[in-house]
């Protein structure tokens, strides 16, 4: 089979390498595991055989994840939602409107998230050797650090083969190829970072939202991912078909590869069409501004502007939808800061759940939950549900427990957390660490007005001061409390009431 050239898709500022092989009415996107290299993989007969067989089933789309193979190296390893966006970028570049996703190993959680978020673009989902929660079925925290230490000491020499396919340790040709695959798959630092970020993967809450035909394949004796991981996936994805195969080596292109592809072919020839119920997994950002209806339009404009900046879309005034939680949380922080710069004390609630989409409109319980969380937040808070935290692997975000909260319309309390940027000076305000005793009596009086969302002009009128004097007091308040914005000061007052 002719191997087509390697091309590049743009995903934001990153170039993602991809190949398109074969022809057919069905598009198949193969989302590989730990590392890959589009060109080196064709040098291994077993892997070339797997890809050739898959390409006989349809138009096969292959890609190297960012940070791996021929794709751009990145300073920080990406979250699942970023990698999910890379899949969409590759599909767009390859002219694929809808495809079967095959997620192998680490590519499984990424494919699960894509299928739940973009069912209109997912014809079917096939999971091989995959898992929903890394620590339950792959490696413990201690085992991850042991693996990382091994990578640090010997990456590029083929030593990691014993963790994935120990049955081939005695095959000198294969081991030499594996060593080359390591070196050209990613750097030692990249492999270490990837191992650590993969260890945080947990998509268990997403599984009930997958509504596309799903096949779960797993080798009964898989040395890398416990077979119970496949059983769990099959139990929690509605209507999933589950097949256990003989074998112990983890990669799907070693051992009896044909048995795997036979199951895939049988599944695809009889796969049901996806149900058209218009429900998708989304992260909802809702905002709240206390006792200031006349400022609601200004807040809505800020939400609309920042939603576009962070890749979301407005669902209603003050409410935006996102494909992934990290962008929603960061957008909420940007909204809070932008609103604070003009004197608005804004709170935000973020929740991930099922959303009903009807054209440009959206509804469903997830929107109600997000709005309830925003209403429960203190001014200046970005308050998130536990599900948002569980699905976020953004190392730049930190979460502090706020506790369980009863929300209107829900029978069970929702566990909430306050989100902050790591090393953000404003975090002191949100956790109540800054001390109002550092302020003069006049400054404490003014910060109380800030907590009510009043502008400098309004405070000046209330206290019979010049607006310039109020502005100077506000600057001193922020300097003494080491806070970045007026809204952070407002949050501090709210937290100490």
C-alpha cells in the first residue's frame, strides 16, 4: 500500500503531524497511546500490518499527539481537552466530518472525551487496552514515580519495553526498533512529563454521556492495563459491546493483531447509527453579579468577549459553554479580573454535565447547576463542581475545598471547590489569608463599598469625597493587601463576613 506524505494541521499555535492512508466511505481516526512517530512506525512489520488492515476498512487518519513524534514539541504537556481539540483539528485538515475513533491505551480516555463532547462527529467508538482512571487500572502513584525514574535513567535504550511487551524482550530486532521508537517518539523529559500527566487521567464521570456505538477490546492478561479497566468501561458506557482476547503484551500490534482487527471489522459492519438526541457533554460557565441589575449588560458583554477568546460560545446572557473544563475555568478567571477592573464584583460557577443543544440554544440540568454554583459563590470566587476538578489536568490551576452545598432543584448536595491560578496573589483573598487589620478605618469603609460592587464615583458620592481621593484609597488598599484587583478585595471582605 502506498504511504501518503506526512502533513501538518494547525491546532491553535501548534502543528500536529498527520497522515491519511487508504480510501473508503468510512473515516477512521486512530488515536495511539503513550508515544508515536508517523514515519518510524511503518518500519515495524507488526505495526505496519495493523495499519494496513485498518486502512482496508476505510480511510485511515493517523497523527502524532502534540509533544510526540513529528508534531511540535510543547513547553508543557497538554490536558486531555487540549489533545481532544487536536483530534478535531486533524479531522478538519483531513476533510473528515465524521469518523470512527479507535482509542488505544492512553488514546482511549481522549477518545471517550471526544465522543461524549462531539457525538455529531463520532460515528463509533472503539477502545483497545483503554481505561477510565489511570491509578485504578494502570499504575499506582509510587509505581508511576518508579517508571519515571527508569525513563530518566535509560530512555532511548529500549528498557521501557518490559513495561509494555515483556514477551518481546528476547527479540533483538524488535528491541532495537523499540529503542529507536523511544528516541523519535519523544525526549526523556517529554516521556517523564507525559507519564506524570497521564497518571492524573480520570474520565469515569464522562462514561454515561457516551451515546455512540462502542466496542471495548482488552487482552485478558494485559501487563500494562488491568483487564478490569475494560470491564468497567463496558459496564458504564451505554450499550457497549465487550470482547476479551487472549494475550498479555499491551500494544495492539504485537501478538494476535488479526484477532483484534477481525473484531473491529465485524463491529463496524453492523454498527448502529448514533442516536440523535442532541445531548452532549459540555462545561458550563455561569456568572453572577450581586444587586446590580443595571450592570448586567456590561457583564454579559465581558462574558461574550472572553468566551470567544477562550474558545467557548455564549448560550445565554452571562452563560457560556466550553468543550473542556480548563478553558472554562480560565475564562471565568479572566471575566472576574476584567469585570473587577471596572468595579464589578463578579462570581462564577463552573460545572461539567450533559447539555441539550438545539441550534444556537442550550438547556438542561447542567446549566441550572452552574447557575446555582455561581449564586452560591462569594464575590470574586470562581467556584467549580468536583466533576470539573476531576476532569481538569491543567497543572496551572489549583483547587481548594469549599464543602458540599445544597442547590435548588437537586436532591443531593454538590461538592464545590474554589479555583485559582497557582502562585496567584489573589488566592490569598479567596482563601481569606489577607488581613483587613492592615487597613485604616477609612480604607476598611471603602473596601466594604467595593464588596457591594460600587464604582469609585458612587463611593465618592456616598462619602462626600473626590473621585480622585477614592481612587487613591483603592490603590492603597490593593497595595497593602497584595491583591491584583478590586474584585479580589471584595472577595476578601465577603470571605471574612
